[in-house]
């Protein structure tokens, strides 16, 4: 019985150790455009080019760095993701439709 308790404790300790790195990578939360810093709002609007902002996520990375990711549906129907640093610096603009196409290739 004592051995079982030690094995059980070992499994619990291992589970905790494995779970921590996953949760420590980043924390994401959905936010409204109005909740973003003014510089972030400006960069998102400029790069959305009149498209509809579908959602914005605020991602806080393990080191405390904050990045905003906006998903935007443009007037031509394409969806893009705009990634902006907390200070308003544009980090990237990616075509989300291309990513969906890549995922769909496996089904062919």
C-alpha cells in the first residue's frame, strides 16, 4: 500500500510538472477594440482598410509581452489577421484564408 501511495504521488507530481509549461506559454483573452490602447486601435484600423473586425485577442506571453491579434474580414471576403505590439507597432498581417487552404489540403 505504501508503494501504491508513492507511485500515485509520483504520477500527480509528473502531471503538475507537465501541465505548467502549457499554461505558462501564453494567456489569451478576447477584448473589444475600445479596450485596446489608442496606438493599437489606430494600427488595427489602418490595416483593416475598412474591413469588419471579427474579433480581437490580447495575448500575454510568458515574458509579459503583450500582443494584440485582430481577425478582420475585408470587403473582398478574405479574412486577415493583424498582429500588433502593445505600443502600436505592426508586427504582421497574414492572410487567414491561405492557412485554411493549407489545412484543407490534407483532406484531398
